[in-house]
């Protein structure tokens, strides 16, 4: 992991991955070559492949653009939820970063929400935070029952009044629990 020129290269201990500004490159070990004194390719690089595609699906997405990620539908605990990622980091929502009076267990992402990222030097010593639109649900009265009555057997109830959207802030998962105690969520319903 050393500097080459004006940028900093990053690789794993085996030299398999090399990150440079402008993309990620794969490192390949050199093959044995004649006259190498019996040391086949140790520590030498043969070639660097072209930059990898920006999106996991091969789509044209700007590098480091935030995105919503869905879990495998077989995972019951987070079915119908999404998480925020910004290559290669997972983000989370902490209670102290959200609007006053809005609990994390009462939020769901607004459909079609735009994710906006920006560096926040005042937050946790300087992190890139992501904001998104969310819809809070109405707080339930004390002693509420978590199941809704479907009425007279029709399977429907009166629709709730639409909630006013709020902007929520997500921070990198590695940075949570570095301030006051409070709730944290990675997966939020849609």
C-alpha cells in the first residue's frame, strides 16, 4: 500500500485489489518467468485490468453514488425494506440525526425518494452523510394493539391521512454509537 505519483493506491494484503481515483482495478500476480531464480512471480505485478463497472449490475451509475438496496426476499426480518449504500459503505439512521419528534420505528422511505450525499465536516469528525425523504407514521396512543381491526369482514379500514414527508439523515454504519445513546436502523420499510 504505497503511493504512486500523485494519488494513493490501496490493495489487500495479497495484492488482489487496487483502488485509484477514477475506479477500482484488479491486480494480478506475475507468472513464473525464466531466470527468476526459482521464485515464481512473488510480489511482482503482471498487469492491471481496466476499471470495473461502476454498478453491481453493470449499469452506468456514477462511482460512489448512493443507492437503495433490497434484501433477498427470503429474509423475513427485512422483507419490504431497503438499506442505503454508497460504494462500498452501508449507511444507517441514528435517532439524534432525525427531525425532533420523529422516531425511527415510525419511518418508511418515501417512494421514489432522491438520495443526496454531501460531506459534513461537523458531523462525527467529518463524514459523508446521505439525506432521503421519509414518511413518518402517526404515533400510536399508549397501550396500542399492534394489529388492526379489518372492520366488518371486508378486509379494509378507513385510509389514514397522508403524513407530511420529512428529510432523514444517514451516516456510515462504521460511525454509529459514537455520540449519545439512541435508536439506530439500517433497514427501513418502503
